[in-house]
C-alpha cells in the first residue's frame, strides 16, 4: 500500500509518473477528480463537526488513501473524458451536417439560377437543329419528288446536246 502524504504525492503518481500508454490529460483529470473527492470529504467533515478539518486531519486523509482510490479516480476521469469526447464529436457532426446541407441547398439555388440562361441556349440549339433538319428534309424531298435519277439526267443532257447541235 502506498503512503501518500499530500496532493504532491497524488499529483506525482497520477500526472508525472504516467505510463507511456496513457495520456497526460487523463492523469491531470484524474488528479482533479481525486482532489474533488478531498473537497467533498472536507465539506462532509465541516457539516458533521462544525469546523473545517485541520492540516493534520487533511494529511491523515491522504495517508488513508489507497491505490484503489487512485484507480477509481482514473476510471471516473476516463468516463468523463469519453463523455466529453462523444459530446464534442456529436456537436461537430451536427455542425458538419448543417454545413453539408447548406452547401447542397446553395448549390441547388445556383443551379436554379443557371437554368434560365441554359434553357435559352438549349432552346436556340433546338430551334437551329430543327431548321437544319427541315432544310435537309426539303432538299431530300426535292430530289425524291423530281425523280432525278442518273438515267433521266443523262438522257436530258443528251437531249440538250442534240438540240444545241440541231439548233
């Protein structure tokens, strides 16, 4: 059993002598939890005895503390840090989701504003395509309806040559 004489020994045990696999912050919060227990004991002592404990009584309280008290303080600190971390993550995620949603809404609004100019370009392109298609269709219909086969064209050219020779 360790014999603690005061807060310096507790601080050394929880904060300064932290194993490499533990965080320094955990030790510091554990020390705060342990000191909170001391303050609670001091309040209890004052309520029951009508006066604050003396320095000697406080020193005796430290002597009575075991390694188990330090382990309980570490467990409490771990739980509080995990709770704090989870709360921080939850707040961050809510803010992150808001930013994403606002970004999506802003992008949709921007796309809506781009709709009308793009609609005009698409309408002009469609109109131009329709005119070109109609012109090609008219040209094709002209050739089909006039029945301008190569044989007919050749015979007309031949007739024209004969008329120019005769005429």
